[in-house]
């Protein structure tokens, strides 16, 4: 999988895709959606779709695709290579969401939680397949949150498509299993080849699984927290694990509020717009009105 575009800029969002097989433009297709890296405190989250004609669904099953979490890394790589060898009927696309994008979205002034980000990313990928000319008639999705709510939302977005959202869909539907393999292979490679924009000197890349409860991951976080600037952008600083380490290991920031004495004699900002007794600013007409002898009409 070519991740050169991500390697050039890993601070935002990156979309990668295979060529669309000719058969997928002509025949009704089934499409699966899954993700990898939703829970880790380190690295990106990857959403993927995989699709094939309904007439080739048995061929996809014959590749022995399975839930990526049940497979070794070497098995996932082998199965992804098999899908690439069968580009005449298998297509895929994925969105790589950087840790920086995830955290800034979650901690922005307008909150954008991980579920909403996940739902919108999945919806965007399905729409991308349609825009590329894939004749999608069925969609299967591994749920995030309540399956019924998620399914109703997707069904409303794509009324002409049969949508099924299930828990553990990656173990139930081969096309979702294939999507999970694409997502996991992409995330594994992205984490291995991650380029630190901070240009860390002698950075240790042995950070364990990346999950918050992994002792090796916690040790890496403690070692790579900068007292003033915090974590590298490889870290999802919105995660509770990262925030706890920041509170313990980083420098405190004290915001010096103005003292009551500093406020004496200052006027309220509303005083510039409202009549507030003797301090109200006199209002004069604009020169345009004065030159023409125009006055405000208070009554008709």
C-alpha cells in the first residue's frame, strides 16, 4: 500500500483508493465499512470501504478474508495482497485521520466527538464510492454507537441503497472483513513509517500497542512529553491518558486575571451602545446626513 501522500503530510486527513474495477461500474455491488485504530492514544484512525459486484461475492469469500483482529499482521498483509491481485472485481478506499485532527476536533470550541467524526467519515467514503461510479446497492457497516440509530442515519443519507449496520459486522460479512483488513494494514504501515514533524532526536519507536492501558505505551508517553509544548502530534492529546500525564509531567500554566483595582473606572462595553445616564456618548449624525439637512424621523 502506497502511503507516500500521508508521509508528505500526516497532520490532517488523507484519502487513498484503488482503481475502480470496470465490473463495479456496470453490476450491482455490495460495499463494506470498517475502521482500525479507534481506541489507541497513539497514531491515526483509519476508515476503509471495500466493494465488489454481488456476482463476485463468493470469489471474495474464497480469498478467506476474516476480521482483521483475529489475524496476524503477516496474514493481513497476505490477504490484502490477494485483494490487490484481484483488482478486476475488488476495489477499496480509505480515509486516514491523523491524531492531530482527531484531538483538535474533539477539543474545539464546537465539540465534535469521535462518534460523529466516525459517522461522517463512513458516510463520506460511501458517497465517494458513488461519486466514482460504483454501482452500490447494498452497504454493510460495523457499528459505532447504537446500530439502529446509525443505520437510520445512513439510510436517510442513501435512500436508494439497502443499509445494514451490525455489531461485529467484520466477523459476519466478508465484505466488511475485507474493509477491516484494508484499514488495519494501512494503520499498521502508517504507524511504522510515521514521520515526526517535531524532528525528535533519537526518538524511541517502541511504543507498544498504542492503547491507553498498555504499560509500554504509558512509559513512552511519559518519556516524550515536553514540559512546555506537550506531546508530539503522533499522540491524541484529547485522550484521558495523555491529559493525566500532561497534568503530572508538564509545567503548570497560570493565567493572571486582572485584580478588582484594575477594573475601577473602566466602562462596560454596552455603554458605547446604550444610554447609561450621564456617561452616555452623544450621538452625532454622519456627515452625509448633515450636509443634506436630513434628520431622523421619530414619528410619521
